[in-house]
């Protein structure tokens, strides 16, 4: 099976946990696209009713609308039953690095409002320590992006501005994205506190203690990992 087929298998397994009447967070990325398609198929078949989706990005909002998934406003839904999302890296404690698709701020807001944060990945996303396989995305204000760059460099992060066609990539909020190569991060919680304490840093891609379930697809099938 290809990596895309593994993503699809993980997504289909996760979508099976969605029940009628749920408010469902809809993440961002290639694996979430498979989840949207699986969720739409269940709705069209009449297996699910009364679903309200809360999209984590403009792209996801557009795709969900195209597929006929009913959407709501997070400000009108303080409680989200379950969120379906992908991840760039997963450690043995189910801590995550996210933000490769640039939607980390909205994804974290939705994750924190969710009773269950259900992550869908292929086996290649697993690692012994966050930062081993993927750089840490950090969203910063354009107003002082160079100060944020210098601060993160002082922490050993080797940051660079994410660019496309020679121009900074903007998040849905109009902020810059920095990709920071820390290497294996010995204490993700300590790093998270340092980043959160710096004005101008809007959000970081360390999702710690948020994932409740992780569906991992590989040659042996799909495994369902749970926190604790």
C-alpha cells in the first residue's frame, strides 16, 4: 500500500467513531481530506444525521461545503464532541507536532474545545521524540517576525520563514509561519512554555496532552492507540 492508502485507511477507521448528533471538529491536511470524504459518504448513505462540522481552515471549510457536510461556527458551539485531524509527528506519549499545513492556530483552538481529539496518521509519522522527523512550525506576527526569529534561534531552533515563490506563506490569520529545526526535543513542555511566554509568537505546533486517540495505519493494518 502507498502512503496515501495508509492515510485513507486511518481516516476511515477514525470516521467510524463519529455518531449522529455530534459536533465534529474537522482538521486540515491530506489525511483530513480522506476523513471528509468518508464522513460525507456516511451522511449520504443515511448512516449519520444531525452532524455539525467545525472546520479548522478555510480550505477544509470549502471542501466540507463541496461535499455537503453541514458546518457551524465554533463560537456557537462551546463543546465539540470529537475532532478528526492529522499530525506531522507523534511520540510514544501521543504528543504531537502539527502545523505543516499552516493551520496550527485554529487546529489547537478546536482541539482544546474537544472532548476527544482523534488523530489519523501513517506509521511514518511515529518517532521516539518530537522534532526527530519534522521541524516545529511556529506562527508569528508579521509586525515583529525578525524578533521572533532571533528569539527562537537563541533557543536552538534554527528557524526559517516558510516561503512560496519567494514570498512568506501566510496563515489564515495573515501571520507568518516559521519552520524551526530543533532536532529531538528533550522537554517539549519546557519549550512550549518558553514559546508561549514570548510576545509576537501567536502559536506553536506542539500539541501536548491533547490527543486522546491515534489511528496508525501501516503494513499490519490500523492500530488504535489511546492516551494512558
